[in-house]
């Protein structure tokens, strides 16, 4: 039996539901119906388990991003789909999970040398390059700078201190911030596609 994969999947569900600090190895073992010793045979401690969970989440979401890009007619359509999926995942995620990541496990994430908080936006460089090739983004944009800006825009839209969920829907915030930023780097063809998909989603 592949205990590693089973443990990671269950831990991911529990971390997202209750927060990282609230979940103990005893709780995890109980949910899995295995001994705590079995977990420690696979993962040295909770930090190592969290790294495994984040890598797994990142890989799954990267695969989803690639699938969306492959199945979309153009990069603008793909972006609208990804924003909506990401927003749905964020709404289902416990605020405690996001708070724990920011306050107590920042170093763990930084040591991974990847931005696992926002995996949907990790492929921004490829998205921007494809957009330029398709003629929807301007050729004169600096991909490195623009990619960094898009990451920061996404982070701000997910900051519940700035946009309390009781007053703002994640979906609306993410779409307004991210899509409106894209307008600034779009060609007329890109703007026409953005307007088309916004009208399509509003009907």
C-alpha cells in the first residue's frame, strides 16, 4: 500500500479544512485508520508532511493549468477559466489554513523555492509568451516584470484583510484585479476577447 500518497491526500483535506496547526498527527492517524508510528516512518515531522502536501497540491494544479491551456481556444479563455477555478478553491479553503501558511510556515514554503500559495499563477511566463504569440498581449511587455506584477495582483486579491469575504466575493475580486490588469497589456484583439468572455460569463 502506498502510505505516502494516502497520508498526503488526507493531510491536504484536513489542513485545508481545519488549518495546519489544528491538525495533529494523532488526528491524521485516526482519520486514516493507521498508527501514528506509520506516519512518522514516512514523514519525519509535520514540516516535512506540509512540504509533501504543498508539492502535491502544486503538481495537481499545474496539471490542471496545462490541461486548461491545451483545451482552450485562446489564452484569454484559459485565464478566465483558471481565475474562476482558483476562486472556487480559495472559497472552500479554511481561513485558518491561509493564516497558518502566512504566519507560521512562511519559511517552510520559501525553502521549497516555489510559490505554492498561488500555484495557478506559477505558469504566468508561459501564459504571457503564448498570449504574445497569439497576438492578444503586446510584444513590448517585459515578461519577467509583468509576471511578478501578476503574482502580486493575485496575492492582493486573496488578502482577506484587504478584502473581507463578508464584503467581497473572492471570485469578483480576483477577476476584477487580474483581468483588469491584463487589459493594460492587451492588444485590441486581446481586449475584444476579454470583453467577449466577460459578456459570456455575465449572461
